[in-house]
C-alpha cells in the first residue's frame, strides 16, 4: 500500500497535529468489527493514535482500531497496539464532526455486511456495502408507512459492490425527511463514494415482474475496499 494516511482516511485526520504517516497496510476484520493499521517511519506523537482510531471507529462503525509501527522493511517493531474501544469518544474535526459522529441516516449498523449477489429475494433483514452509481430525484407521494397512509417523501438510489447491485429506498413521512439526506447521497455519488446500508428487503410489484428493493433503516459512509491482486 504505502500511501499517506490523509489519502486513505481523509476525513479521519486528527486536527492540529500535522502528522501524516505512511500506511503500509490496513486489514479490516468485518466479522469482529476491528481493523489493524501498520504505519511506516517515526512513532506518532502522543495521543495521535487514540484520536485517529476513535475517528476511524466513528466513521466506519468499528469496535476498535489497532495501530502497529513497522520498520522500512515492513516488519513490525513490536510496538504496543492502541485499541480505542466502543466507548472511545472521537476527537471532533472542526466543521466535520457531525459527518463522522453520525450515520447519514438512522443508527449505526450492527449486522455483518454480505455480498450483494447473496442477498435473498425475499423478506429479510440485510446489510450491504457498495458504491453509489445512480441517484433518483427525491419525490413526494401518498403511500403507506408503518401500516398507516399519509404524505411521504422518498429517495431512491442504486449501489453495487461489483458482485451485484441493489436499488435502495429511503422513505419518510414528508415532514420527517432528513434535511441533508439527498444532498449527502448526491455528493457521495459524484465522488464515487461507498455506503453501508442496513434494512429490509421489500417486494415491489411492476407491470410484468416483481423487483426486490432494499428499504433502508440505516445509511453510513463507508471506505472504498482495497483491491486485491488477481
């Protein structure tokens, strides 16, 4: 890898330190919600790893981030790991704290992410991660939400993890539609951004077929997955 920390985690830079180490490896263990990051070069200044780890935990909804210091030949120098746990309080970045503290919509996901080509075509709770490749205009309409009819506002967009693709729907009562939801989704779309979406698969009848749509209860920004050789 060998890329600056600011390139890999641009929104997770601890403020006012100016320290930007080279990241030689970053390994995500989705099953247990942890990540190990190896840094090259000099040791971080005091408090840097705690702040950086807390920001990454908040941005990616992880339980902990372990930092290890590696030598120039890539071998670990055996420095102790820094592990911000679930209760760690992120250091806020001026003007950007809210985007790291909160999901775009809903509460942080607690489900394991599954490949889109394995998502069942039936009613089920799922969690997927993908790149936004199309966004529809938010629309106002009359419909049913939580077994009651009323005036709704709905945003739909499409995501892919390069194995499959899904249409995502976020519906709210008109007055409760999140103010910045459409803006944030469109900004991510323009940047080729990724999101983690948790929700329920819902059947939508079309004229000649049935389509399964992911009705979102939570939407979070996600890191672009690292490409693997081969």
